[in-house]
């Protein structure tokens, strides 16, 4: 059980962070599953039950003895943490609960296995709809705007309102999961500590703000931005958004799968505007998540964004080549979450 202790605002070791948390309700504690029950639930990690492959390992659909469906994340073996440290991190993650975060039910630590058990999200990840020509029409504008707002609220909770401050640095459409009512929930927050330990907070706000802006532009346009892309392709979408905003032609940036007569043009324009503010070159010109939530939910006048010019040149290899054989910067490579005691 966690013990009480004083904490500072600096990044703290996992055991200290855990001791800062108090589980007043025993039902909040994550469940410790035995490996056999997980093997039964997933049919021995049958490939037919595989939901996807993330940066931290594969995810499987499972059915528990009480018929509850769950998502089982089998963590890869690259974690250097010991057993107790891993359990401490699980305690931290399970404490973070919000309607726009995927709920962690429990975990399994047995033999060499490190497994996390999450609530099951019936509609999988956002990218399965957004980038599928046959499915994207199911994402009408109302759904897309609701998803953007939900993700913003979830990030606001992680950044400001939770008992810990969590900076999600792997924000992407593949990490936005959808329940049976298409409500968005952020996944994979906090996992980086299990793999990378304590991290430096420097520049993390810059990264998460930029990634949220990219996410917004992807949702509005229905276009992929970064994954396995290159500098010129990344710039093309951001510049395309800027060009349409600058020329007051925001509707032309919108996904062609959307029916224009069912779209709120003011909401589309506001989302593109906010997205461009989030990808500004200098961090001081980007809004905070509280500001983003307010901007999306109001009709207040927004500051004018400057034309973005950054290209993540520091990620280029030493030759400076940006040929297709030299992929430089991917959202999948900006991976991490930082947790800090308040």
C-alpha cells in the first residue's frame, strides 16, 4: 500500500510518486491477474485476437471469466525495470481516470511477462476510420469535432487536473481509441516511464502542443501527416492548411468525405485556426491546453497564426539527405510520457 510522504514539484523516482498517491477506495486499485487467466482470455495470444501492434508491444482482445471484454497489452521485453518498480508505475497509471482516457483495469507480472489489461474499445483506433476510404464517411463533422474536443479535455486533465502532471509525447490518431458510441479516449499515456524511466521535462510542452495541432489538422482534412513521411510531405499538409486559412478557403482543406451541407463552417474554420496556432514555430506562440479547450468551446476572437516554417531539421542525418531512404522524423518516434508529482 502507498505510504504518505512529501514530494517536490521536480520529476520524482517512481517509488516516491507512488507514495504520493492515496487509494482511499480499494476498488480503485488495479487487479493483479495471473498469467493463466490471461492466456485463457486471449486464447494463448492467438493471432486472431490481435488488435494491433504499438510501440510498446502487441495488443490482444480478451474475454475474462465474467464475460467482460478487455484489451491486453503484452509489453515488449525492452523494459529495464524491476518487479516492484513496474508495479509502482502501474499504480500511478491506474490512478489517472477521466472519461477521455482509456481505463487501466489491471496487470500481470509472471515469469518474464509484463502485461497491462485495459478496458476494451469497440471501435478500435481513430486511424482505422479516418484513413480508410470506405469508413471515413462514418465520421461526420459532428463526430470529428466531438473527438477533437474530447482529446483536448483529456490532455487538459493530464496536464493540469490530475493528481500528477502527465505530458503525453506520443499523441497521434493511432493512440486515440473510440468506444461503442464513438467517444474518444487517449491511450498509452504514462507507458514511457516503464521503458525509459524518469525523463527531462524540457521541451515536452512544445512537442505535445505541436502533436495536438497535427492531430487536429489530420482529423479535419482526413489526411495523414507524419507517420513514415518525410520533410516535404509534412510541410505540404501544414502549408496547405495555412494557405487555405490565409485565403479564407478553409472549407477546401476539409475532408472530401464530409458532406458540406452538414458541416458547421465556423467550427471547421476554428479547428484549422487552433491547429495552426498549435504548430507555431516558437513555443511561446502556442496556446496551452486550457486555452485550447476554451478556444474550441467559444466564439472568442483568436490570435492570428504566423506561417509555420519549422521542419525538424535537427532530425536529419549528418549527410543532410532527405531522400526516401533517409526517413527523418515520425510521430511514432517522438515517444514518451512524463509524470510529475504536484
